[in-house]
């Protein structure tokens, strides 16, 4: 089920989607129990939250509400609404008093990570967060290899600039491996990205 | 136009609402140009953002999407969705590297601020943010007096505990005046709450 933003861009669902929950992998296995990156991160964040490690939440999907029905004595029903492009990244919160901010994306591409996964507003937001002293990064998953990397926003911004200067429209997998940090995948937590933050900032 | 959450609670719109934009005040004046607290805060945050003072955004209203139509070659239309209760506060972001988190509410009540403006999930979230070293507070507006206060979350939690121990279900205006900090209202920015944060934390 694919649908588009008002600007014609394809909408990629970010709320837990029952259709994706038991998505069978290309190799025929149910490795990682078919969880999406978002589900893995939500469970990771819940793990951090209940153990007082960090308080990080995913922001709700932005929706432009046009029409609401409100039958008497029952719940209001939104009858017409549209998906909006997010003006910030999807995840933020606090770790040891510091502001944490990130976006998470996955690609089926085996050799590179397409920059079209991000949009100009998000890049601008990341610059603003860095200028304000926040900790900002992206979590990139190469689904074919089940590999997940943390790439600091300062590096993403450099690759974005390369593209706007006429360079390639993606980050090669080698570049992600060299400049990013692979996050070991586990059971609890699934994607322990705070461990990388500890190495980089503490 | 009032409507309710699935749990029967009244929905108070948090997205800019055209109906409220030119709301005439009880006293017949259009003082403060009839802006809602949310609009004033959004403009204040935009003022901070463009001047690199702080990066603080309102989170989107959480919505449970049930049905989406996706006509070919046009925008996806959400045909059925419901308002969800937020699990966190509405505003967060970064100021000088520090995590900032707050909720904003207004009351018509002239003598006290009803605690029913907050819900248990938000109180829990504020506790978690404080435990993690974040800066957390509420912005309270007494609409009849056009007075806006910043009350640190630690004080709100004390009043909440008093209520759960059988005490009063509101904070008196005197208590807000004594334990909170009145925010002078201006033109640019409208509600300069960062000034209070500077006094309290820097």
C-alpha cells in the first residue's frame, strides 16, 4: 500500500504498521523477527526509558487536519486529513542532560545510501541543532545486510553539500563504514546507539 | 466546536486553529491581537530559531490513522483517524546544548490553575526528564489577566502529589505567583521564556 504526499513524494509509513510487522525478508528468513527499523528503535527507546538510561521519543507523524466529525457523546472522528512533510527529525530527547536528535532511515540498496531519504528541511534542522550544541546524527540501516550504522550529522552535512555541489546523490557503503559507527544488534536493547554516543561524547 | 478523545476527554485543539485566530476577548478588546498561547509560543520559538538562540519545536498532534485513500497520481487522503492522548509534553528542543522540555496551558479561571490541564502520562514524562538532567517546566497563562508564568516542573510535581494525596485539584494563583516566574510579554519575542531559563540555570 503506497501513497503520496501532497507534493507527490511517496509516503513511507512511520507509525507501526501491522502489514510490516511480520514482513518476510528477501532471503526467506524471519531474522530479527521481521521488525522494521522504527519498531526496533521504539523498543530500544522504551528499554532506555524504563531503566532511566535516556528519555527519547519518536515524534508523531505530522498531519494536516481538514475535517472533523464529532458525533454527540462519542469520539471525534477525523474525516479528512493529509500527511505533511516533517520540519524536523523524527526522534529527540535527553541523555545525561544533553539534547539528542536523530533521524532513522533504511535502504534496500546494497552499495550506497541514497540521500533522497532526507529532505532539505531536515538537513537545515540538523545544522541548527549542531549550532546549538546538541548531539545530532542519523541511524542508517542496510536492510540486505542487517547492518545498522550511526553517522554523525556533521558527516551527513558534508555528503549533502557534495551533492548540492553537483556530486553523487548518495553515500557509498564504504563511506558509511569509514565515517560511521556500526551499531551491534542485540536482543535487549535491539539497537544500542547510546553506546556509540558514550564513545563519541563522554 | 468541541469534540472528545476516544476516552471521552474533551479535545483541546493544539494545532493553529483558524477559528481561534481572531478570538475576541471577554473584555471586548483585541489585546494581544487575539493570539492563542500556542500561536504566541510558535512565534517565539521561530524568533529563537532564526536568531540561533534556541531550537525548540512543538510536536505534531498525535493521531491514530485508521483508513487512508490513495487516489492514483494525487495526494493520499486520510479518511478515518482519531486523536490520541500525547505521551509526552508538547514542546522540546535544545538551548546551549541542554535539553529543554515543556507543556503550555491556559485557563479562564481567575483564581487558580486546574491540574486537570495535565494528565498522568505527562507528569511521568516530566519526572523522567528531570531525572535525566533536562530542563523541564510548564508555561501557564491566566487568560483573564493576560499573565503568563513559567513554573518549574519540580514545583508542578509537588502540587500534583498534593492532589493525589487528597489535596486540592488546582494550584492557587498566589502559589503560581510565589513559586513561578512571570514572563514579561512583548512584541518580539512574544513570550521570552528563555530569559527566565537564563536566570534559573546560567
